[in-house]
C-alpha cells in the first residue's frame, strides 16, 4: 500500500473502524486514540508496515515498539508472564500500563518492531473505541505515540496531523485523550521494575505487588527503554522548572490557584494532578504555537501522576544533544 498524498481524518464510527481494519491489513498506517495519547498503528506481523511506521515518525530504528493486544490471553501468546505480571495484568488491564516481558520465539511480531531484543512490550488499552477496533482487526498492532520522533506526544487528532499529515494513511478523531500522558512501563524480567512513570501511578502498582518497584537504571547510550533519551519530549521553547513566577521574557505555565494576570496557561487551576496530566502536552504545544521562547513552569507535586508529569517536564527541559534551545 502506498501512502496517499493526504491523510484521511475519520470520525469514530462503525464505518471508520472497518476502513481502519482494512487499512491495517493492507500494511497501512493509522493513528487512533487511546486513553493515554494517540498511537500510530501498524500490523505488528507486517515487517514492511513496521518499517514505514519508523520512517513516518523519523524514529531511530533501534527503538522498540509496544504491541497492542486484545486482552491478557492474547498477550500470553506473545510473551511469558511471571507471577508479578499476572497480578498486574489482572488488576490494571485494560488501562494505562505497559508490561515488558520475555518474548515467545514464535510470537510472530516483526523483528524490526522488537529492535532485536529478547523482550517485548505489550499493552491492553481502555479507550471506548478499543473493543470495536480489536473486533475488526484481529491481531497485534504496534503503536508508538503518533508524533514525529522527539516531539511531545499527541493528545488530539489535530496534534497528530500537525506532525504526520501526509505521512500516514488515516487518523480516527475521537476527541482529546482522558489521561494525557503515556502509559506506565513496568518490566517483569526478574524483579519488577519501573522503566517509565506514566498514566498509572507507581503507588497503585506497588499496592498490588505488595512491594516497591525497582527503578531501572536508564543510561542515554544504552537505555533499557530507548525512548527514554533524556531530551525526548521536546517543545521548541526553553523550559525553567520549579518556578515561582515568570520573568519578564517568560511565559508562565502554572499549576494550582495563581493570579490569572501572570499566567499564560494553567495545567490545573484547582491543583488536580489528573487534570494537569491531561493538559500537559496540549499546553506545551499551545505555548510553542504562541511562539514562547522561554517557559517558566511552576512546581508540580511529585506524587501520583505528578511523577510522570515531572518526568516529562524534566525531559522537555533537557537540552537536545548537539542542539541549543
Ligand atoms: O501510552 C502509551 O504507551 C502510548 C500509546 C500510543 O500506547 N505509546 C507509547 O509508545 O508511548 P512509544 O513507542 O512512544 O513509547 C514506548 C516506550 C519506548 O520508550 C520504548 O523504547 C519502550 O517503550 N520499549 C518498548 N519495548 C521495550 C522493551 N522490550 N524493553 C524496554 N523498553 C521498551
Ligand atoms: Mg513516544
């Protein structure tokens, strides 16, 4: 299948779901909403489609992809679950949790999608269109976030189009994503460990496991979750974190009750971390669109979803390798 010059934008309905399934089966690329962020999907077993997906994102091909599956049973066909993985899948799927597990040799997922690793990432999403999509396309779909590599993740169809218009076949528009930050990634390859804080708070995972999660050491040159390069989530503006107020040349990204005259955008005027996560990427994009050169970001509490928000803010503030911002 060749990419059409334009990207079709489809409202989420029965006909759209059928068109998406046919497109995936033909090796096409389709962006669709999940509860966390919009994903860019391709048939996980179709090596050429996976290659096109990397090309569309401009993603380094060593970066492995998450396979979206229908349920825990389908995931068991791709990867081996230990006791911790069993507990987590039972407690949190469908939901914003990705598990990294030993892959089965016969899993059928294209080698390129796994970037040559012995492990694979699997996830069962909770979005309202997910069951219909899964019924229409029967098989694993690899889906990284539907942004150009190095940009912030999209939480609306408009964000997807801003990055990928003309590079992908279609996008399903079902409005903004409820969670707004990517899934939490936990590796169950021994002691369960947190590879990426995300939409499922660490505390909830630790309660189910009855033990603290190890934090996987992530180094930029040999990262276990390669998407965790320190400057991965990058708006164009330079960010100053933990600010109390904006300087003369800065836009203010606020959190909590703040005198409105000083605020450019507020992640959550009432200080709610769930609302702040849902607004994070769209506010960063909006500040870029306003042409802000410098953004002062107020402190966000480091609990619950605050861990994922602070992680993304720290990456957004990190200078890109070789690029001065
Ligand atoms: O919320 C999400 O997880 C979204 C939605 C679309 O599902 N997807 C997403 O995918 O954030 P992506 O590709 O942008 O981030 C997936 C992360 C990357 O950092 C990747 O390196 C890591 O998962 N990953 C995938 N397979 C891995 C593996 N076998 N071992 C370690 N990290 C892995
Ligand atoms: Mg991503």
